[in-house]
């Protein structure tokens, strides 16, 4: 029951953090505004053509006097407005397109799906237009086609990258499709008199070329030259087909690209995208350019403007007479439209009204609560100001005070933006306080439970039927009633009440007789919780230190063994040094020259073959005893694995027999252990290690399995050395005591009842070891907090095709196999570990959750894709993986079922031992 409770609490704590940082901010139930035509104003353009060049950065267009885009230079000089639109990180395809056509930056909730999908629906320029036609890649079309379109479906012609043969031929496919469409009179005729038409031309090759060739490569410039020539030819084709000077054009990009050919972050090269605006309704010059640029080698110096990427949506809408998208958060730039003052003012007024409509919903949600007058509110904007704004604008227009009207409209639009930002984060601080309180109360609950576990005999818990528990329940119900009256969102209310639920659990867990033990060892609890958590945080932020930290911790843990030198100690120390060196080289960038030299050997299948040989030799060297069938089945599985890897490396289909053999062995490896007939704990542990390492080899692609074998061997040897040193120390103490204690004759010295202090020390110690070796194996096999390695070839010997969910399951199995062996070793070799599993895992939760609480305050839900991914990975690793470690303990218990402990050595025999060598030998009996 306690493990189920821990599982639920950890999931709730994770959900509480996600509710703080990743709640959707996209509003629903918005009503579209009237178009400018419906208001009696004729827009300057009937159609808009948008060229989105994926991955094109502004510097690639403007560098060297725009020499990379010679066919567009004439447009710059004669009629276009040229500028830089700044994208908001993460600079990837989906957020960029939503910013351009939706007018807002991607919802933080999309970060939970790696910015690949968002369940929230939103409005776009395509939705407002009744005629949206496009040629785009399927992954881009899916951003918009699932949205409600009001009965006018988007007419997008899509392609998949796999559908087009040849390298960097996607743009050619798009240009050909556009040409075929426009040269067909049946397609064009219905559009000649249509209004508010949007053509979307998506060009993907520049992004692919930038990744493969970098933006500075000569081949990249050649590809850019082809694309810009195609844009110019397509523009001329549109002009010849619609020869009425009623077409506006925009060329821009969803995101830029770094010098290394990467994007996703917040560097200037990644966020600065070009925009080129020309055609019907576009002014030749606009106010407030940020700088100048030269359009050609001998050409004039022209103004360069700067916009936020989201501002393109209301600007495009105004060009063709549409209201801004309903979820637009941007303010239309002034001075870009070649229209009358009245038209531009009305377009700005629609933009402001659209922003106020969103602010009104948020204000109404707050004011609908009965207690809103007692709570903080946004003072600069309220329902009265929103109602007064249209009247004031109507008066100013009637008096022809246009300049003042522009100022008033801009001012209240900016206030509306601030208002939305305020209310979107209204419950951020209360949720953060509630989450912190939930963590602290969870710590208290765990400490109370750990205290009860450390006392023998265990004291009874008070339970839920106490006065203080009843008072807490009433307090929670009172708070719930207040939140219902205030109409607090359901999910927010649930997590605000979470501390009450955990407090009630903690109060019920208290012992009936309070012996003050919880406050008796505060330093031990503080050191046992904070130090491991701090070390894990240090490893997370400064990964180059993990090798040194590992070396220091394991040597400190086995410090007593250094006073009794032996061959086992030397062998163990060699393995520790080897593992520390591997970790330092793998995680320290300054030492990558070493891996560069030997990379050809350690990152290919040869090291996997060596791991197979080592997995057979290792038990022979260590003297493990296995049944003949175990040897035969494991060696046959390894041979099948070797053959499958050989076929994979040779680009041949993996034989069906290999798949059958691997699946069969996977089932055998797990089921054969509890039914092996082996009753001795040590023999059962040797079988667990042999089978699990063979499975790990099947899932390994390089040095990972070799690393795990070394780590497992080191851990078992270190555990034996520690137990031997403790046993020797206890024997020395016993030999100095008098023989009149009958209890000493009935129990071995190492199995004497432990004191509460010793119980806590041992619990923290073994919990720290489980956590340390989990992260050592996690990092040593190529994974990291914010760069979780997802390799589909992990399951190459189990599936002939890509299957996402099964691959994820096999990756998790690969990660947790070392932990299964580590936990099994503690259960099999340590009597305390077998008897006090709950205490160990309570300490494990305390250590891990202290790290989770720290990460709670450093979550990024906006900005660089890498930073957002880093925050999410830390949260998931620290919350989900601790639950999977609990599952590993269940598996370890199942593996060790139906085993018997080795009988302790009678004291009479112990006292006849005369030297250390005999002592160590007999202690294994």
C-alpha cells in the first residue's frame, strides 16, 4: 500500500509542477470581428501570396549587399519593404508558422509534446479567409488542417519528404505545382473576382541545405539562388495571371539558423528572419527603420525595418481586409499600409478590439467570482475601460482627431496585452507555494514513516480518526468552498488543495506514542537528504564532475576496507578507477580528444562483440556456478545476437530466426530466474546478473554493455568488501565482551538488533548507493538529463520496423537493467537490505525529491528549445524514474522469491578464528 501511495503522490507532484508552467493560454469561445469590407472600407488587396522559406535567416539575405538574392534585388529597390522579423524561441517549424499566421507565440502546453502537437484550437489568417490555397509539406499542413475552419476547408496540396526522389528537390516540386495550378484557367477563373484570398507557398529546401551544408557553404548559396529565382518567377506568374494590381506579397521564414546549421535556440542568427513585403497596399517606405542596408553592390542604401514575427499576422489581415485572428496577441505595425488614414485607423481599431475581447474574457472570469473584490486585480484595465473605448474612438473619428485616435488605440492595445499576461499568470505564485508546501509535507510524512520503521517493535499509527485530522479536513473543505465561490479553474483548485491531502496522510501516519525520535537526529536527516540531493544537482548542472564524485563517494563508503588490504580490494579499486576514468572522458568535453582517437573502436559493434565474450568469461573468473542449460541457452542467445548485429551492420535484413531467438530469450531470462530451482541467495544473484547482462547486450549499440558489466562487478565486490569489514569490526567488538550474554550466542554479531540511529544510517547509505549507481549507469551508457538519447536501433534485434512505444519500452528496460542488478545485490548480500526495503526506499524518495523540489524553481516554458527540453527532462527523470526504481525493487523481489538466507556463524566458531584470511573465508558460509 505504501508503494502505491508513493506512486500516486509523485504523479500528483509532477502534475502540480506542470500545471504551474505548462497550462494552455489559448482562449476559446471567442467571436470573430467584422471584416473591413463589412464595415464599408475597401481593402487595398484582394489576395495575398505568402512565401515561407523554412530555415532562411536574415543574414543570408542581407549579407554582401544582398548578393545571394540577385533576382529579388530589383524588388528591394523598386517597391518592397525589407526588414527583420524576430522569432520567439524555440525556433522550430511549428511555433514559427503559428506566430506568422496566428499572431501569437506557441502555447507553453505544446512543450509537453516537444512542440509537435497541441490539443488547443486556435484561429489563423487561413481561418479568417474563405479562400486559403497552399502547397506545403504534410507536417506543416497538419498544424492548420485540424483546426475549425467555419465550413471552408483549407485547400492545401501536400507532399511528404519520402514522396520526392532526389536531394533538395522539394522546392522544385512546389514551384511546379504552383505553376500547374495557375496555368489552369479552371482553377484561376473562380478566384479572379474573389476577395481575401490567401496563397501559401512553403519552401523547405533551405532548411535541409542549412543542416547539411551550413549557411556559409557554397552549395548552400547555390541552393538559395535557385529558391529566390523561383520566388521571383512565381511572383511574375501571379502578376501575369491576376493582372489587376490587387495582389500583395510577403516573403519570410519561420526561423533562422546558426552558423553551424542548427536551430531551436535563441541566438540572433536563429531568431532573426527576413521579411520582404511588396505589392498592392504596401507603402514604399515606413516610419522608424532600425538601420539601413545596401540592396546591391552599387545600389542605394535602403531602410531596414524590424518587427516581431507575430506582428505579421495582423498586418497580413489588414492588407486583404480581414480582422486579425481571434487568438492574435500582436499589435499591427503602423505606416506599412498604402491606404487612407481612416482605413489604417479602422484596421488598428479592429486589432485593439480583438485584443480587448481576449482581455474581457480573462477579466470576466476573475470578476465572476464572489470574492473578486478581496483579491488582487489588474488595475489598469477593467470592464468599464473596455466598454468606454469604442465610444471614445467613435468620438475622436467623428472629430477627425486621427493622430490622437491612433495613440489612444495603441495605448489601450498595449494595456490589453499586459492585462492578458497578468491574468495568464494569476495563479502562478499560489500554485508554486502550494507545490512547495506539498513537497515539504511529503518530506514530513516520509520522515514520520521512517521513524516508525526504525523503532522495534514498530509503534501503531494514529490513523485518520483524530481531532486534528478532522480539523484539517474541515479546513480543506472551507478552502474548497471559497475556491468554488471564486470560480477557480478545477485543475488549479485541485492542486491548491493538494497540501491538505498530504498533511492529512502525514498526521494519520504519526505514531500513537510520540517518543521524539523524529527530532532526535536532525543532523543525520539533513545530511542524508541534502548531501545526496546536492550532489545529484551538481551532476545535473556540471556533468564533468560525475567521475570525481563517483570515485570520492565509493572510496569514502568503503574506507574501512583500506585498512585490510587484499587482492579483492586491489581488483575493486582498479575497477573504480577505470569507471571513474570512463565517466570523466565521456562527460568532459575537454577530454574528447581521447574519445576521438579511440572512437572508431568504442562506438561500433566490435566493442559489443567483446562485451559478449566478457559476459561469458566474467562468471568463470568470479567462480559463479550455473547449470549447464543456463550456459547453453545464454551462449546460444549471444551467438544469435552476434549474427543479428552482423546482419544489421552489413545493411542486410535481420533474419527471422534472430528475432525469434531474441524474443524467446527475453521471456526465458525473466521467467527462468524465480523458477530456476536455486535456493541460495548468492547463486540466485549470479543467475540474475548473467541473464540480465545478456539481455542488456541485445539492447546495446556500443560501449554501454561493457560499462555496465564493469560497474556491476565493481558494485558487488564493493558490497562484499563493506560487509566483510563490518563483520570483522563487529567480531572484534564481540570478542571483548563477556560470554554471559545469552543473546550473543543465538545471533551472529552482524545480525544483532540495530539501534534506531544505526537503522537510519544504513537506510540512508543503501538508498544513496541505489541512487548513485542508477545515475552512474544512466550517464555511463550515454544518457543525460537534458539530452535523453532515443535510438531506434536499441530494438533492432526485436523489431524489423519502427514502433515508437515498444522502442521506448526497450530503452527503459536497457536503462533499468543495471538498477535491477544493483537492488538484487543489496537484497541478496545484505541482511539489512532484505528486511528493511521500505526504510531504504523512503530514504530514496527523500533524497530524490529534494532534487525535484530544487528543479521546480528552474523550469523554462518559453525560450530556447534546448532549455525547455532540459527543464522537462529534469522533471521527468526526477519524478518518473524514481517510480521505475520502485518497480525495479518489485522485480528484484520476484527474482529472489523462494530463496533462503545463509545461516549465521555460531559464535563458538567465530571466536576460534585466529587470522584475517580465515575470517573472510568463513564469513561467506
